[in-house]
C-alpha cells in the first residue's frame, strides 16, 4: 500500500526531530521550502505539518512560523508500589513523596453495569454491577496520569469501602481497603500497551491531541478472585515508567 505523500514528509520530519537533526526550538522549513524539497503541493506540505503539530512534535507561533516543540524533561514513575512501603496508604502519594512532590487526586465514582471487557478482567458476568471510579492524579497540582478503576459490587456493596474515596478508608490503596473487608490481595498483574490519546484524556492531562499515551491494565487478585481492575493512562512525552522486580 502506497503511503500518502503528507505522511511520507511527516515521517521524515519526525525522524529528524527524534534523532536531533531538528532540535527543540528549531524552526522547521516553511511550507514553500517543504513544497520545493519534496516536490509536492502546498496542501500536502501543510498536511504534514498539521499532523506533526497534532502529535505534539511541532508548535505554530503566530506571525513567526512553526518550530520543534520543547518537551518537558521526562520524569520517572516507579511501579514498585506493591511492597510493604505502599500497603497501608496510597501508592501514588508514597511515590510522589519519594520524589519530593505533593501527590493528590480528583475522583468521581458511580455504580453501573460491567462491560464485557471489564467483566472478563474481574471474572464476573457482563452486566453485573461494578463501582467505577475515574481519577485524575496530580503532582504539585499538575496532572500526572489518569485512572479508571472498577470493583465488583457483589464484594463491596454495603461495606465501608464501597466508595473508594469515602468513609474511614478514604485515601488508602486498594490492598489496604480490601484487607479492611477481609480480602487479602496476593498478586497484581499489569499489562502495558500504547495508543493515541483520546480527546477527553488530552483535555484532562493538558497534552496535545494525537500524542501517545501508555496504558497500564492493572488487576489485583486474592487467592480466589479479582477484586479490582483499572486502566492507568500515562503521557509518554512527560513520564517514563520504571519496574523494580525482586529476584528470588
């Protein structure tokens, strides 16, 4: 399948940004220069620039031109959150304290039916009631990541942890909350993938539409069942994820 001309030009410019040929702050060739260099029309050249701007590689400055976007320095999120240091409090807050930053979050929770995908991850039937909680995690009041979690209501309904951020266990991590109702988490599974950011996510994270996000599908399990599953969304232009795994 032949690659459209605007994508071919965008690929070439993207490679130059990635390998440093075009450095942050550099002005990219004008539309006329791109037209001449690649022997394409104005519309094709404009399409390539618009694509890279949408992806967050370039930024337009009114009356000046288009430049390579200066990206913030990558910060690291450690996913070694499941040891003793994070058992009784919020793993996110613990990680932010380690970095010398204030970790907070906004959340909204509501009950509803489990989708087929969520039901499969929780080992329940599609349509079974779950508590869905949507989080925006902040470090020093700046958005770090998003998370949507689901917990089976046949397990938590009528207990003090039914609403994750209300009651006597508000602010605790999943492991501590589940322990409070007699559920002892024994394992956590994380499946990592990447995809373009959704518009709603870009608005919450303050990022560019078209940027790439990392999606971590996390599921907590006891010996008998899954007790919580979540989709954690991390912007790859600002954060990298570190895993520290013990060797036995």
